[in-house]
């Protein structure tokens, strides 16, 4: 039997969306107020979804206590109260958009979680704006 389990977590972080080779005017035109040179912050919410088969002995897909600890050590401790542009090495050459943050979180957790579990990450930048990786592929019609 396949089942999915979810764990929510959060972190607070600042960032700036900008392309270094562009003028401030072009960055403002593309990224709006998110290109503020003094940065801005979000209260990010993440959902981690694991899908797989229930262990017949324990009756669990994964011990949620273990998943909580993995998320804390790998994501919350790394990103919480940080300036993503300045303090997080994964964004040294990568714009910390929600899309890129979600993808980075996925790759970090993918290394820490058993491959037998399918992994999906949903990252909320605001209650109305969120991204998910991996995404379902849509075939153009």
C-alpha cells in the first residue's frame, strides 16, 4: 500500500532578487520591490511530502520524529534568520527566487532521505504564493 505523509516546517529569511550584470533600473523593472538593495524578508512555510510503502512491521512510512529532525538540521538550521544572498552558499551564484529555494531544499533533503521514498517539496513564500518541486509535467496540447 502506497501512502503519503507530510511534515510542515518554517523559516524566516531575507533575500534580494536581482541580476548582478543588470542596472538597478532593469532589476526594478523585472523584479519590482523584490530587488530592493537593502533586501526584504519572508516567513517561509514548507511542506515536505514523502510517498512510499508502509513498513509492515512498524506500520509507518517513516518515523515523523526522524523526519522532523532531518528538516530541522538540513533546512531550518541552514536557512532560518539568514540573508539567503549573503549567508547561504547555495545562493552565491543562484538568485534566491521561490522556485530556486524550493529546488535547493529538494536537493538537500533528497540526499538526507532514503531513496525508497518519493519526495515532493512545497514552499510558501506568502499564503498566496507558493511553488512545488518536482512539478507534474504537463504536455502541451
